[in-house]
C-alpha cells in the first residue's frame, strides 16, 4: 500500500477529529467575518460545490468567488458562528454537521440575525482538509409574541 493510502487509512481519534473540526470552523468564521474572500476560498477544494437554500448549486472556485463576493457586499458587517454537533471521518473524508448563526449589519444599518444547520464534507488535499461539498438551511425566526394589548409580550 502506498504511503499516502496508509496515512489516510489510519483512524482519527474522536479528540483529534474534534480539534480538527473546531480549528476549521474557527478559521472559516474568522475569515468570513473579516470579509477575507481569498482566505475563505482557501477552505474549499478547487472543484467544491455549495448547495445554498435559496438558489442553484454553486460549482467551482470562480463561481464560489462570485457568490461570496455578493454575500459580503449584501451583508455589510457580519458575525458568523459555527457549532459542530457531529463529525465523522473515514479515510480521506471528514463530514461535519452543526448549527450556524450569523448576525449582520446591512449597508442601511439594520441588524439581522439568521441561523440554521450546515453539513460539510471535506476531503484531504495536500495534507489539509478542503471542503468538497457544503450545504446549509435557513431556519425562519418565529413570529414575535403579542401581549394582551397588542404590544410585544414580556419575557
């Protein structure tokens, strides 16, 4: 068996897997929050596919660059947080599923918070993990509760 296949075939401990995913999520969120487009793109494989909840699949680095550039323009200042709920690996593939939350200040100054769940499949490339396929959904915020007189309910 070639050396690379032996390395990829070795199991990853749960602790090492958690550390790897936490490092990926922290690095991605930090680059995303700072609007560092090239740094965000470094997390993706060259042929990556992103499946957004509100559009067609985004295939490849050039399309992903356009997609993210538009998101950065639309969002203004942002605060993305990722929390892994489950991660698994086998050979050269790592899957991470979790919860995301993003608070953005749009160009008109309004603050908007959104959240949902994500699933990312990474593959080992040149000794690092690169996102090959990623998808996420968007949870709708519940309607505000109304108090007895029609105003917002008190907590």
